[in-house]
């Protein structure tokens, strides 16, 4: 009897459980009607970015004057009189703190410190110290923000450069310009949103590779387009001999039709991209010559940038071109000036390198300013890391070299809502470690994106099952340098 | 009858289903998409909400009372209360769902909504729980009382939070409270750093606990004196060092940390307020200082101004409606790009491209979005004065770029209608001083005006800047016209190596430059040296020195342009020795390809055109179809002592009629550098004496042991050659 009652109770409970379960499921099902894509498994994340800024941006465009090879901060923007007094003395272990060195100096028996061979002076209302190698930059000191406390994680060129351009050392990630193109779209539909210009000085150089302006896993419409300095600034966009524009148009229409058929069949987004790229290239045929034509630039402009700006392939010419591209709505103009890797013969090489870029860099800022464009254009100048405060190789009275140094280096920024006329961050008196306000590369990226109206934590792209950002999982906006 | 109503199963199930439904909604709240037809349901939240409030309050009172009624009516009370509670719980569930729907709509201050939501959810689940357990045997009078009080408390809290949402905070007390912000509507010379900026924040966020009545942590935040004194834990801040300042550390702690301030249940500081406190401490925590006396780039000053200026026309929140997306799509083209300023902003920016496709209608058509255009970029377009009225009716324009357009001063005068215009660029247009002066008086909101390459002189720009100090007037040349040095002339010839003669092509990139040159090794000057006229023929290896001249420029440095004659190019060249790994290039043809190398050849990327050997001699066999008379063989070499690239120690030339029958026809020892030198490229000659040879063998021996002065003394040097000339 007892057993029967128990059974009955259990049965009741079971029935109750099942009915409750169905009721619960029913409610959940009702609720799920209000959640789109809950069970379909697809994510709407990649649609989050619609090619528009998250908030009204300070800057609309960037011109990045990348100094490839890592210019020495100790001969440019980080004045260290104490280091000069202590030239020849051994680098104290208390300063080095066991930091790893590159294979080029790790086996060096001594690490004699060496101060700058050139003098520094104070300029402008901010009284920033700038070396005599950069007389033109010194004149615009009240328009720029010098960050002396940058640091990075990589110690060799390629990883450091890749880190600076893509936010990761390993490569295959989208580069900064590609992220911006993805996040903001193009202002001018007749030019790529991301253009790359190369030049090189006589200094010891490091190569740059197209992986630095790759779209990574983003749609390939976002990749950087390299402009070369020959007769064809953009390769393969001119009509071949014997083909007129009308014929080219017909050809593109036919190709596009075929591509459309494949697209319908396979649905590969890259096919749609290819169609868009053909169309962009067709429009570039008229837009590019218009932008590249410097023959109408007034004499005043040539004086400003220096006469080298009329010599295609020089840094000065690229700087002028950068202004023209940016003025035409190119979102991100990336310049690389190679030759800053002064392991040896630093005084001679860095003097030449500085001469290559100093006047034109300053000119670009002035040129943008007087056209009323500086406040919406962010200009960035800097390399991938700094250089050691000790000499690599033989230290003589007037010659020395400097090895790679990721722990501190200087860059400057101008315009685009960055506070003008300030110096941010400090290094210790020997110029080896950061003493105040360190800025990591991720922080730099976060700040740059912020100025363009993008929240670096929201600019994400899902790829191979995880979300990617330019700043990976780090980065803080450096608010102190924002106007 | 009561029995019937007691059909508890149905009620139980209904509440259970609701409980699951609400749990589900809360779990997936972030991903809910409320269809438009459901929105009215959400919006009825504020109306329906009053029913469960009343029902639950009433049920709670009855719940306490039911244990005291002992007569016949006990059962009635019990059942009635139960039914009341049921309806109250059910309706509160309905209200919660409605509230969740409503909260998905835009414009709700998240923090306040979250509190209200959770309070509502607590009320619903408490009511459900009470309904479920109230008939259990253990449920006695104490439980009933506690439950009732709790429920009433929750209802009051949720009601208050909801009321704040609808009517705004402090709605009830506002008439008798004073607003601290009202006195500081805009920044003036009298705005004080502490009293007008920092104190109001403390008053709204901290004073409720740190006042003379409550005085938590022995800290008063009522005025500058008590603020400077600090509390139990010590001083509140360290001037100039926000990271070390207690107040900012406490604010920055995670919300769930016990020491986080303000306590998690209290209103928190906004990011802007935190930033202002941070920057205030960083600026040295000025108390009595006037904001305007701080340096112009001081972050605190900028933030303070920003905070106080909210509400001025310059702010970027626009009150006009967005343009219909079809209109935007219709107006958008490859040459007229129209984009919202940011996501969710009604304002748009317009950029116009392609000079040849521009016409008046390009701007005229923008009339359809005249409210929405806030940025218009027409630079380098042939915009004429007739087009200005179309621009002038885009009344919300903040930023206008007319650089290098065809507009003139009379056209620009009509821009006066743009009362929000802040940034105007008219560089490269023909406007005059009086016209700009007039323009500046007619544009009230103008902040920045770019005037470069207009008719205005620098002095006039300076005058304008003095007369209109609130506008940044850009475009004056900073300093004197500078004398700049021209760059050197260049050679445009495709190659510098020739077999017979070469027409030298000298060019200069800057327009209107004169080039003067010499071919005898002397320095060119502007008087006696010949002017390059495009016809300079050279028939031997020559060093041309050229210099560029232009009025108002410093003449260029001398360019040394070498051309090399190589009269006897071999018909075949064979390499007899191994080339250095990095400097293989094209093998033997490298030395006869008319392509010269540059410095820095040590790096593989720069090694172009340099063929090199180390350890073994460079040995080449040349063959001629027709016998030649060879008078000299020259090797063009790079010398870079620092990196160990040395000239050859010796050059030997052998000649003959067959490879097996050769005799020595020339030999030259080369003088080696005796100390470190700057890198240079030099031709090393070896005179030969032969007639009619068909085979020539060239041997160049690299330095096998660096001399003693070199830092690699004893080790072998590298020899690099880019071209071999046979004459």
C-alpha cells in the first residue's frame, strides 16, 4: 500500500515535472521569437561596423610619416645632457636591469654610454628640446605634440614594424590603414582609402614589405595601394596600348557580368570585392593623374617642402603627394622612409636621414594648417622603436652606432585634435627607461582610432572563431594628449 | 465556490511560465529586438504598472492580517488574499515584460533603468515565491509579516526608481532645492577652478555621506577647507599626482570592491566627472585659481570649458531630423559622397570630387538635405559666385572648404546666412582684405579661417588677427621669405655607360632653373661656365660638374655626373671564379650591363648591380668575334672601409687568340686605403698593351688580409665591382 502511494506520488511528480518542463520550454520559445538569430548560430557582429565612426570624430584622415629602421630618439627629440657628460662610461646594470639585447650587441664586452654628437636647443612657447638635426621641425614645435615615452615589445625590425602597423608581431593581421578603411569607409570613391608611398635615404636600411599594408582577414578592398614613383604611379591601371576607354568600359562590363554569375553561384564575398576593385581602378584612371600632377603647385609650395619635392620618389615628393591624396579624401596615407637603422656610422648617416625628412615633414604640417585642414588631419611621425644609449661597436671621438632599443623612443603627432605644443612623457636621465607616462603601441593605436571617432574596443572583426581588434586585448586612449 | 477558485494547478503553471519567460528575457536582454507592433505594449508599462502596485500592497496588508482572523471568514480571507496576490504577481510579471520591451527603446539612461529593472524583477519573483510558499505548514505569522514588509519595501523602491525615470531625479524635491550648475552656465573670467567646477561634482556625488550630519570616514566634502584636510585615511589628494591620490584611487576601484567610492548603490560619477577630478588634481589641485588663468593647453581648463559650454550652438548634438535614407541614396554618387558624421547622427558630411564633372546642380541638389549638411568640402572644384546662394541655404553648415575654387569676395559675402559656420577655408581664392573683413563681421560662430594664397598680405592677415582675436586666422607666412638651396641637376640618360658617344641629358626638377656645367674638372660658376642647352655630346669617360641657378634661390651644390666609355664590349663573357653569396647578381653580364650600383651594398636589399668576391680573385674571360686592340681595362669599385669593402689589391689582364694561349698584357697594383674613410665609388684602371686579341682574361685580386689598422685585421676583404670598361 505504502509502495502504491509512493509510486503515485512519484508519478504525480514525474507528470508535474514533464508538464512544467514543457511549460518552461514553451515560455522560452515564446521569448526566443524576440531574439533574432538565437538558434541560427550566425553572428551579427561583423555587421556591427557599418563604415561609420562611433562618435563624431576630431580627425577625418591620417598621414603617417613612418621612419623605417628606427631613428635615434637621443639625436632627435629626447635631450639627455647627463648622458653626454657620461659618454664612455659603462652602462650601469641597475639601469639595464637585465633587459635582453639583440644578437648584434648581446655579446659585446662593454656597453659604453654615448651622448648625442649634435646639440639641442629649446624652441617655441613649449620650450621643447629639439636637436640641431631637425631645424625645420623645431619651427613647428608649437603645432606638434612630442611623445617621448613610447615603448614596444619587439626588438627587431620586422616584428616591431609589423606590430606598429598591425597591432601584432606575427603578421597576417590587418594593418592600421585597413582597419580604418574597414571602420570608416572611403571619403572619395575614386581613390583607395589607404595609400602607401615609399622612399629611402642613404642610411643603413631595412626593407618594407606589402604585408605591412595588408588587409589581413578583412575584405581585400581595404588593403593599401602602393603608389610608385615611376611613370605609372599605380601599376596596371592605365589602358594598354590599343585599348581605348570605351573598349575598357565594355570589357569591365563583361567581366563584371561573368563575375556576377560566379558570385550568384558561389556567394564568395571576394568575388564581389573584385568587381568593386575593377570599378575603383577604372575611376582611378582619371582621379590618379589629377592627384599626382604637381606641376601646378605654386613656387611657394616648392620652397616650403624643399626642391626635392619635385623629384619623384624622394620623401619630400611623397610628403607633398600625401597632402594631395589626403586633401582628396584618402583616409590613410602611409609613408615609409627607409634608412634609419644606424648600427654604425650614426653621426654621418642620421644627419643625411634627418635632412631627407625634416623640411618636408614640417612643410606638410604648415601646408595643411594654412589650408585649414590640419585640425581634421592627424599627422604622425616616428619609427618602430628607439636606439640604445650605449654604443654598438667602436666608440670613437666622433663616431659610434646605436643598437635597437624597444624600451623608450619618441614620436610626434600634429593636428587631428591632438594637443599642440606639448611634450608628453619622460625618460630617465640616461635615456634608457621610461620615467613618466609610458605609452604602449596598443595605447597609441587606441588613441589614433579614438581621434578618428572609433572606439578601439568596438572595432572588432570575427575571424576563425575569435574576435580581433587592432589593439588585441589591450590599449588605453591617452587622454592627456587630446585637445 | 472557493474550492473552484482554488484550482491551484492552473495558477501555479501560469506563474511558473511567466517566471521562465522573464528569466529568458533577462538572460538574452542584450539581443532582444522588439518588433514595431510590440512597442505600444512596452509603452503601456507606465499605465499598467499602477495595478500590480496597488494589488500587491493590498495583498501584503491582508497577508499580515489573515493570521489574526479566527472566525468563519478565515477561509474567505485566506482565499481572497491568495487570489489578490496571484493577480498582483501576474500583473507585476506583465509589467516587467512591458518594462523590458520599453527599455529596448532608445533614450533611457542605462544606469537608472538597470536599477529599476532589477527592483521590478525582485518584486515579481518575491510575489511569486510568496504565492508558492504561503500555504506550507511552516509558514507562520512571522514569515507572513517579514514577507509582507519586504514586498512593500520592494514595491516602494521600484516605484520610486520608476518615478525618477519618468519625471527626472529629484522631481519631488526640486522646487525647494537649488541647482548648483545653473549659476555657471558659461565660462567667464570669474569661473573658479574649485567652486564652479569641482565642488558641484562633489556636491552631487559625495556630499550625501560626507556632510556635517553624516560625516562618514570622518571626511567632509563640503568646501575647499575640509576637502584639503582629508579624512580618517589621510589626505584626499596629492597635488599634481592623480595616480597617488586617494580620492581618485577610491573612485577607480572596481564597483564591487568594498572601498569603491561612491558605494555601488549610490549614483556613480560619470566619465566626464572622473576626468575633471583627475585633471584638476593633475593641474596641481588649484582651489582659488580662475580657470582662465590656467595655460591654454591645460587639460583641466579645456574640460571645464567643455563642460560649461554644453548647450551652446557649437555642440555636436543636432536637433534636426535625419534625412530620409532614399534621399541620401539618390544624392550619393561616386563624385558627391554623402556620409553621416557618425553612427546615429542626423548630420551629414558632403565631399565633392572630379573637377570636370562638377556643375552648379552638384550643390543645388543638396537643397533636399539642406538641414542635414554640416560639412561641405568643395576644394579644387570650379565653384563660382553664382553657386554661393545654394551653399548659403545649407543653414547648419559648420565646416566649409572652398580652397582653390573660383569664388570671389563678392560671392562669399552671401555666406553671412550661415550662422553656425565655424571653419571656413578659402585658400587660393581671390578675396581681398576688405572682403574678408566684412566676412569676419558677418559670421558669428566662426572659429577658424584659412586665407593662404589669397590677395591678402601677411601684414593684413596680422591686422585681421588683431581685430578678430576669437578667430584663428591661418595662412600668413611665418617669418621672412627664406632663401632655399636648389637641389643639384640630374642626368636623365638611361645609362651612364656608352660605347661610342653620349648625348648628355641634364635636367632639373624645379621650373625655370638654369644649369651650368664644366667637363674639365673645374668648379662651374654662373659667369664663365657654359649654360646647358640640351646639346652636349661626350665621347670619352668624363666627369661632368653641373650646378643649378634660379632667381631668389641659393644655387645648388655641384653635381658630379660621371659618364663611362666602354668601347669594346665583349661578345661573350664567362665567369671563371665564384661570386660572393650576397653579390652574385646576374653573373658575368653584371659587369657589362651598363647598370651602376649605389652605396650600402652590404645589405642584400641594396646590393643591386654589385658583383663581388671574397677569398678568391674575380676572374672573367671575354671573347670578341672580331679581334680588338685593348689599351685599358677599368673596374668601377665601391670602397667602404668601415664595413670592409676594399678596392682590389691588383688587377691583371691577359690576352690572346685562344683561351689556352694567353699572355699577360697588363698588371697594376692598387694603392690601398691607409685609414677609415667615407665610402666612395672609384674607377681603377689597368693600362694594357696588346693588339688584335680575341680573348681577354681579367683577374682582380681582393685584399686577402685587412691591414693592421683595420678592426678586422687579418681577415679577407670584400671586392665589389658594378661595371668593367674595356677601351
